C-alpha cells in the first residue's frame, strides 16, 4: 500500500534518506516541531466557522439589496481559509487521528466548499511524493496549462493558442478555479469505493443545496452576480496562494539521477518572504520548502523550522530558493512564458 507524503517525511525510506535528511529530521523532532497544535487549530477552526456563519446571516438579512455584493469578497477570503484548513487536515497537521482528520476534511472541503476531500488528497499526495516530476506529479501534467517545452510542442488547435498565451491568461484562468474544483470533485466520485462515494457525494450535494438556498435570499440578478464574484475571487485567492510554490523551479529528469527526499523537496520548491500578513494570506504555504519536507508539521511551526532548514541546506551547499511575493509571480509567469516560446516563434 503506498505511503502518504506525510508518512514518507516522518519515516523516509532508506533509499531516500542517505545522510542528508536524517540529521535535519532528528533536529526538528528534538525541538518538538512535529508535535500537534490542537489548541491553535481549534481556535482557528472556531473563528473561521463563526465568521462564515456571520457572513451567511448578513447575506440573508441584506440579500434584497445590491449591497449584499460587498459580502462576496469576504466570503471568498473565508472560503480560502476553509480550504487551508482542509489542506492541513489532509496532511494530518491538525491531529494524528486519521478518522478525525478525515471528518475535519470532509466538513471543510465537501460540505463547506463543495470540493471532494478524497480527490484532493489523492492528487495532492502524489504531488508531494514527486513534486515537479513530469511523469509522476499530476500538478505538472499537460492540461489547460503546460510546464515544459516538450508539452508545448504537442499542442494543437485551441490548446495551442492557450499555451502560446498562458502566461497572460494564468490569473484570468484562476477565476474559474473555484468552479473547476467542484466539477473535479463530482467527476472523481466514480473512482471512489461505494461507501466513500456515498458519503462524499451526499456532502457535495448538501453543499450545492445549501449554497442555492442562500442565493434564494436575493433576486436572480443579484444571485448570479454574487455567485460569480464569490467563486471568481475564491479561485483567484487559491491561485495566488499556489502559483509561487513550484512554477519555474527545478524539474527532475525522469531519466537522470534519483534525488533523495531532501533534494527532491528543496530544489523543486520556492519560499516567499514576508511577515504575519503573508503567512495569513498564503495559509502558511509561503514556507513551501518546510511544508514539503515535513508535510505533517503544524502550520504555526513552519516558520520556526525555516532557520533550521535554511542552515542545513547552506551547510550541504543545496540552493534554498526564497523570494518576495511579487517576484515569485514574476518568476512563475516568466517560466510559463518561456515554455510557450516554441509556439510563438513559428
């Protein structure tokens, strides 16, 4: 049975450890940075739930007015917070109890967001196991976007036009991400075993029903505008959180030397500099290197682990990528622009 990314990080296979990752893992464990932060997460989940409830009440109370549209951006931000909680549950950052983690994930992903927890976990664990690997990472498989010149050359028709202009289209396309995540979740139900499919399907339908009921407090025009604004900004927020993490970073050669766990995660990931606001806005994913090395590390411990990881990489002579938020987008977009170059030169 394949191990999850969190399990691999906590107990790396012998072939992936060598002498590089073990000392760092020992230090991190010794400082208690893999210990759960139940209180921190309990407070965050409670505050997020109360804020969501307050927005829902606000929508119901002023749904007859166009002022209700002012609540759509706020709901988008809270939806992103909800997604970050679901993400952390999937990595067992919140609790080591698998049943409790799954329950938290199902509530935050399926019920509150309308996206499949099982689909996301399956896809995301494969990404963590082999980040930026063209044959194994689903996040760099050729789809709407492509990530290598080889992928670009095989494009035809409308997809060819998309690839040629993908750097310019990236952020506009993220406006559709909120809807796409819901569609992927429903499509994935066919893959899931019957019991899991029933639970996930019922929660997805419950979300759609609840969201539709909320929109009935508005006129048809207001409801369409509210839903469009909410889903577009939600997708944009997620896109802004995930875009800097790996795009433009090293991509392992499928035929080349196999990297150990440390190099595989560090060389393919990029950190974002910033303070508390950056941590909040990006849901802790700005510590992407630390998160990939220790997927089950609680979010508030990532910033504490950063100096240890940076120093360890410096000692080994391994590049440690860190940049500002705006520069990270510039680097990611530059990579996508360069990938499409073969199609623009013809």
